[in-house]
């Protein structure tokens, strides 16, 4: 078995509960009485998702925000988080940042676990939310004729990481990478209207490919319509770079989004591939964004 996709394919055999959505979504959607709970878990690994030299307060913020961003894509209201923490350097700074993030998003810490371990640290967080609209948006509802939209620019996190790596002293440049924003209010406003929605965590093109795959349609995107937070000559990189946490969604042709957003394409009947970029079909997900290798 090689790589993330092969591992997930085997996991699907174990995830038969309807709440798992076939592991084709970023969250589980669990019906409990009259409520619908939204559950997600993401982890950050040192050297993969954050630099070993980073301020651990920023890492804590990032851990909270990336998980809440998954809830935002479901239009969910956060109810609380559970943490899995590997003890190490600057634990007090991590707690400082964790407190800042929880206060910013008005989300309680409900529990979790701490461990000690050798080697690079891995930090995990489980976020629990409540659906504010049903049916809960998924990746799989895009319809032929829909518009394809994004809530903001891509490329800011790419520039931010490079600023950190270069030792750039202007904190504003690195802020989008260090402290991304979970667009909870926008997700809740969009949830009643969208046909499909997800957050852009692994790259706009890869995530658009995922919506097209799940919906059995083709998302036709015009690269020049995508708002950019990077130099123009790096547009192609920015389309493939993740960590911007904008919301990518599809809307019926006659519906306008109730939040600031940019139309970047159209949903077509399946053309033989789930993604079309500037008129060219892209069938293979390789090189479209971030994927873990085996």
C-alpha cells in the first residue's frame, strides 16, 4: 500500500456508518435526536504542517482554525474541541495561543489527552459542531449549470510561509500562514444556498477536483478569475498551494452569494474528468495540490 489515497481507500471499508459519508467529505455528519452534529479531526505534524522554529502560540491557533474551517464548510456552529497534545518545547506558549484562539472563536475546550514521545511532534484536535441548516452541505451536490465561487484570494499562505522561512521581520506577511481564519459566519450564511461546499486546505485545483469527483460533474475554472494574494507570475503555484482556508462552493445560476465572493467558473456535465482549467481537462489529481505520500 502506498500513499494517503490507498490508505483512505482501505479505511472506507471500515467506515460503513452513514455519518461517515463514505469518507468522501471533511466531516462526519451524525444525527442525534433532533440535532445534527458535525465532527472533524485534523492533526499538525512538526516539519510537515509547521516549522520546528515557529512560535507555538501560532501553532496552537493554526490547529484550532484549521479544524473549525472544516466546520465552516458545513455551515456549522462550533460546540467545543478536544485536544491531543505531545508535550515538548514551549508548552506554555502553546497554551497561550490555544487560549487566544478559543476566545476568538468563542469555543470551549472540552477535554483531550497529553502524551510524551520521541521525535517530531504531532498535535491533534477534534472539533464538534451543530448544523445550522439541513441538509448539511457536502462535496457531492454540485449541479450542471451552477456557478463556481470562492470567498477570497489564494496564495497568501504560500507567501506567508516563505516569509517565515526567509526570516522576514514583517509579521503581517506571515500572518495568513501563521494564523489562518476559519470563515464560520460565511459558511453559516452560505449553507442554505449552496449545492456543494468545502474549504480550500490542500489547494484550489485539488479541492475543485474533489468536488467534481464527488458530484460526478466537471468544474470548469478560469484561472484568471481567481483572486490572487501573490505576484501574478506565481498564479499557477498559488492555485495548487493550500492553507488559505477560503470556502469553495457552487450555487445555482440564478442565486447570488450573501457574502463577498468571486465567481471563478461553471459546473458542466461530466466531460471525462472532474476538473477543467482554462479549457483543458485535468483527470489526474497528481500535482494539483497537497497530498501525503506513502
